[in-house]
C-alpha cells in the first residue's frame, strides 16, 4: 500500500519530492555511503519513477554539501536509476521487475563465463595472482564482519571490496569483450556489482545477508583454486541474485515493481521467485 508521502509524490510529479516531505538528514559525506543512501530512497519509493531531483534540496535534506550529491547523481545515472534532465537536474527512471531480474541474470552469466574461462584457460601464474587479489578481498570482508555487527561506515567499505572482488575475476578471465559487455549491462538498474541494496534500518538482518555473500565469495575462490570451472561458473551465476532473492531468508523481503524496488525489514512484501 502506498504511503501518504508516495501518493502526494505521484500526484505532483513535477515538484521536487524532497521539498514535500524530506527524509531525515544522514550527514553521510562519504561518496559510496551517500550513493547507497540515495539508492535506498529510490528503491523504497521515496523518490518514485518520474520524480525530479536537484542538488540543492537533496544536499540540504541529507545534511551534506552539493559536491558529493553531484557525484552521487552521476553514479546513479551510470547505474541506470537516474536520467539527466536539464542542465543539473535528474529524473528517477521507471523500471520493472523484468528489467531488474534480466539485468542480474545477464551479469551472472557474464561473470560466470569470465570465472569459467579463468579456471579453464588461465596459466597457473595468472590464477595465483588473481587468487592473491581475491584473498585480500576476503580478508577485508572478514574484517568488516568480524565485529559481529554492521555500522553505516561498513556499507561503503563492503561496496568497495565487493567491486574489487568482481573486477579481479572479470579482468583476469573475461578479457575486453566480457568486460565491455558487463560495462554496458551496468547501466541497467541494480545490474552492477556495486549496486548494493542495504536497509540502514535493519542492519542486523543485513549483517546476516553479507555473511552469506562472504561465504559465497569464499566458495568462488575455493572453486577457482581447485580449477573447477563448471562449479565456479554456477557459483557466480547464483551470487548475482543475492541482493534481491536472498533477503527473505533474513526477514528482508524484496518487492520489485514499476515504481522501484523495495526491501523491507518488517513487512511481508512479495519476493521475486
């Protein structure tokens, strides 16, 4: 059911929605954290399809300067969540469940292909070099999760190490063709490895989800180390769905629709099958 805030936004798509009922200020100046905050506001429907966003009101509402907001808008445009309108304004794009799931399937297939090629064809020195990089990302992930809980700062850290993990596999096993295909797919909503969906109001549940993501990373590294090409391809394909299909295991239900994607920690929304 749409909230009163969402109904007002849908009735007045030309207004700046943040002026109607702004979210609480976050003070998040870290670029990755700010991107995650805005991404969550979009997928929660706070900024629905067609809503216009501008730097000044968004910066004021979130308690940050205009520069990180400008950079965040550019990142979200690259991810396919925003479209440029006018000189400095942006509009939230409409996307469907089919759009999101297809983009994730494509990424999983491409990353799986890169991982399989790496396991099958790369010479041992190249595999060892990639494994060293991946082991480093695993160590960072273990450090983030080792506290037994998540903080807001951990979101940006996890996003960076996750991108590092995926990029290492694609660059080593995929070559330019696969990397270029993934780069094009990254312009679709939630398709990129860095497009994390984190509910800051349910960090205890998100911690469990990231624990599973870390375990999947470990299994992927194990399969590469054993040169098990079919297994590592399957693992990469499945791993692509963790943000949207695994939330329900931890009470983070996911709903994907034309107005955005919503991950709720306390409501029984339908989850993609």
